[in-house]
């Protein structure tokens, strides 16, 4: 059910359309050496260069528009870079004969780039309209597939040897896949006997799908990676400005954004109409609003009502936090903010917020809001929590509390001065199963021995959680859950850790021994290499002949001397509803559900685990000094 809920939430979330656009810079880094406010630029990138009046695009996905090229033509930059990368992957030479299969938008751009590069292009499509468009633009060898003799034309233009690249290819020719299509390749006779090379062109070029390049602004060295996706975009626009690509003639339709649905009716075939390039246009003077109001918010809250703001509304927040706030008595949902404003609007409509926005910092400083939930990417947790506390808000921050000692050092003194409730999303300690086990251990009044095995499973190498700056890594980003639960069960402070890794992955397979100041000891076995069939979590905790075993948060066996009883949960009882209720109660009463010291020590213990792995020695758990 948990998996089904996650999938449904993911499918229900809106998706931004578009990835190729052009416009004028309204804001930029004042220290940027290339771009200034007012510059005419073209942009690329899914979720960045979207169909919207205002977009925020990382600098590696922005290129200047050459003189003489209009915005409509420049808006083809990313699409043109896809076509250009396909040409580069073909590794052609001056005079090469190349067959372009498909004369839609990408095909039309491709054959023009080939001609501009000194190659001889042959184009074919099943659509007579597409073929006629190519002929009108100057493609002498444009043929209707199924009607005209495409293979004969290829043979005639290559003296019977076959074309150098794409489909009907000569011996040792090259086939380049640019668009998305089924790739059921025949080994014999075509590919095997002719030793054809089949290569795939990855979208705009090197840098695509690399978060460091696209989001982090890290460029590849020019001498080693000559044609990145950004350089491909710039190169395509240069070709268009030089007259090598006729973009204006490919624009068959223009629609204002308000009529974008009409454009998509043409694209999807709902409205039958020949088309090649469709351009959406926008108001030249857009309103730079960062908030959308769905309903008015009263100047003052109803007495006894807690006004809440929510920063971040991804699939986790939608599945495990927001449902427990929706319609809650004594709670007014004022505003939700996400980095992508359209997801905030969707969340506001779905869960009942009055406003949606795109600026989390503005939200946490909003004087109308009493308490803030922070469920953004991990690197924003500490800074946003610090800003919210400085603004006098109560704070619920999803784990981890901080991804670095520096963030923790900044937060702690602000939290102590603010005197507000701070609660990290350590949900497991609030599970009825954990509470029952804690009661049994506490009754023994003896030090506890805790063993916690976690089958975390592998993550893709490019997963954001593994980024030490953005996600903090698995120990900090997820391991904090398990350290906190052991601290809760022991009822003592962690004072020292000794940790080691399995293999080369310091995050994927870790064993850590945690010593507590009252004599308790916890052992965390965090596995990224176990079989998926093994339940994710198993915890055993015993003290003075009493304790129990938690089976993947579905049940707990309580061992009290000679007696054994089992407490079963309905599904997995990980404590999400209970932690939200505990936070709301803490704000109401002024008594924290988790002490600030406990949360800080859990966070510091994860830092110590990584330090112990790196040094090979035991490391004391210590809170960072202010300004560290």
C-alpha cells in the first residue's frame, strides 16, 4: 500500500511542458561574467525552459542570441541542439551522403544542418506534406517513403555504394538514432554483414542528465569535451543566424500562451492540421508574482488556530505529512511554496492552502504564519529552519536537521534564542510499536543492547541523496532515522561511535557501533547490498532480561521476563500521523516532543559515523561550536 500510495502521488503531480525557449533576462547573478539583465537569450532544459512567462534556468543551459535572429527562431535552440548532436554523432566528413529518415521538425533541422556542413542529404517521410516542405526549403532529394524509390536514390547519389550514414547504409556505415522509436535491430544481413555502427544520440549532447553540469553550473573542460549541450545550442543558433538553417519557414503556427491547448490539440492529432514548428508567445511585460492566492487570508487568525506554512511539496510530503494536516481542527493552512510554482498551486488546491508560492524563504518569514513545515531537499533544511526560527516561527523540519556541522552550528544558537518548538521528522520514535518497546526497556532500568539491521537497497549513482552537498549522503540523509530511534529506546545520549564500511561505498553498506552515556550500546547495520526480498528493517533491543523485536514496523514482540506478547499494526506503523500530532500538541503546550539537544546529538552522531569511517578510529559525538 505504501508503494501504491507513492506511485499514485507521483502520477497525480503536474508536469511542466516544454524545454526550448527564448526571451530577455530579468534577473541574474550580478557577478556572472557573461550575462546581464536585458540580454536576449535562448534556453533549454526540461523543467527549466518550460512553457511559462517566467522561467529560472541554470547558466549552462542559457546562450546568447546572435544578432539578426528573432526570439521565435531562437526558441528552437534546444530542439536544434538535439538535431546537431545527431549530426555530430554520425562523425561525417565534407561530401558525405546521408539519409534522413523522418522529416518532422527534427528531420527538417537535421537535413539543413547537413547541407550547411557540406554533406549531401536525402530525406524521406511517409507524409507528402513533410516531403513537400523539405523540397520547398531546398532539399533536392526529398522522397515519400512507400511511393518513391528511396533506396534507388541513395544508390544513385553514392555510385552504388550506399549512403555513409543512417539506415540504407554502405558497408561500415553508421546509423544514428536521434528521436525516440523502437530499436529492434536486424543482425543479419544488414548490420552484421555490413559491419554497421549503430549509435544513439543523447539529446542535446554531453552534460544532459548530469546534475553537476545542468544544475550545479560545472562546465566540462573545453579541450576535452568540445561540444556540450550548451555549446551545441550556441552552435545551432550561429548556423541559423548565418542562414544555414531556415527556421522562419518551419514555423507553421503561432499561439499566445492562453491558447496553448489549441496548439497541443494539433500536436496530438485531435485537430487534424499539417504542422511542423509551433511557437507559443508570451506577454512582453509579465507580472513577476511569486504568490497565487486561491482564497483570501484574514488579517488575524481565529483564536486558538495555528497558522501553518509548508515549504516543499514533493511525493514524500504529499504522502506522509500533508494528509495529516488537511482538514485538521485548529489548523489553518495559509501557504505552500515549492521551487516549481506549478506544483505549489497543485498542492494548495489538493490539500486546502489559501496561497501557493515559489519562494520558500519568503514563506518562512511571512508574519501571518505561526509554524513552518520544511520538506525541501536536504541542503535547504538547516538554513530554512534557521531563518524560520529567527522570524519567530515554530519549525517542523523533515530529516535530516542539517547536512553539515556548519549548518547545525548556525541553527542551534538561533533555536535556543528563539524559544520556539523545533521538531525533526524522526517519525519512527512516534510509532506505537516503538513506544511499546521503549516502555518495556524503561521498566528494566538497565542499559540496553540494540541491534538495528536496515536493508536500504541500492540507489542510482546519480541519485540526489548521494550528492554530499544536496542530499548529504545516505548516512546523514537516512541513517539519522535509526540513530534517533536507538537514542529514544536507550533513553540516553550518544557519546561515541566506531564505524566501518563494506567495499568502496561508504554510504551503501555501513556498520556503526554507538555508545551511550548510560552504558547502552547500539549497532546499526545499514545494507545497500542485501537482496530485495529481505524486509527493510528489523530491530532487537533488550535490557535486563526485557525488551523486544520490531519486524519491519508491522509488529513488535514484547518479551517481559518469561512472557511474550505481540502487538500488530495495520500495515506499516512508522509513526507519520503520530509525529505530526505530537508537533501540533508541542506547539500548543510549549513542551517539545523531542528535545533540541536530542535532535542535535543524533545529527552530530551521523557526522561522527562518517568521520570514523574516514579515519578508521572511534570518534566522540560532539556538538559543533557556534560559527564552526
